């Protein structure tokens, strides 16, 4: 496939690029600062883009089979950035007629499992309170997706870890795995790539966790 990856310098974004290249896809990695991007390989194009200018992003998405996004706040002070930047991506995609989009969100944005153990519910409430502004931003981002003409999927992981790819995790379309607390960035990237051509995930939030 021909894929475009936004947020390619982030932890999940870099994993998406690496795994996509390893699978033989052609990848356009959209970055603000190419000097920060260390991934290399055949089939890779590094595109320097201004995410505040949707028109400048159109060449990065034109003719692509799918777009994947790891965009989002890296700290609480960045709250609001996921909605703003994703809006630019959506405008560029819609202008070019590209429909498939897979993005990263977070577990607290979606519904929690039925009969979730008390300790897991309590832990989620603590995390939700600490990072409330970020989750409000991600919920607004998902609302933008729902209003768009794209065939979107929002992937909702819990706490992220820097661990190797396992390929072994649970996913729930429209929900979240019971007692799911962690997942590696590498496995989130793996899940996102697997969902690109999975029609069951279109216009759905998907919870992923170990």
C-alpha cells in the first residue's frame, strides 16, 4: 500500500513507519523537522509539512491508500493540539479524495467494559482526573472524525510502554478489553496497520490492550 504517516517523529509514529516499511509498503512520513526523524529505508519519503496549513499537506496525502496519525499532546500543556492538527489532516484528505484514516486516541475517551473490576475503575478515574484536558482534546478530535467524510478508525490504548513488538494483544471494536492496563507503542502501531484494511473497524473506536 501507499501510506502517509503524521506524527512520524513520535513514539507510535516511528513504529508505524518502521513496521510499514518492513512489510513492504511505500511510506510518506510527514514531519516538522526532518533532523529529528531517524528512520530510514527503501520506500520511504520524508515530507516536511506545516500542520497549520492544510493546503501544504495535500501533496503528502494525494494518491495514498490510507493515512495513519500518531498526532497528539505529549504533555498537559499541549492539550488542544490533537483536535487542531487532525482538523488540518482531514481538510487535506478531503481535498484530495483520500478516505481511509486511522488515528491514535486513548482508552478513557471510549466506553469502559461492563463488570470492570473495582481497582481498574478506580485507576481509570485517577488517570482521567490527572489528564482531563488531554482527554477532552481527544474527545473533540473524535467528534471531528465523526463529522468528516473519511472512513476513520480511532484506536484507544491505555498506558503506553516502550517495549518490543509482541503482536499479542486484545482489541474490542466499540469498547475496551476488560482489565486492560498497558500496551507497548510498538503493538499500538501494529494494531493500527492491521486495521487499515479491516472493514469492521471503519467509523469505530477500537480499544487495544494486553
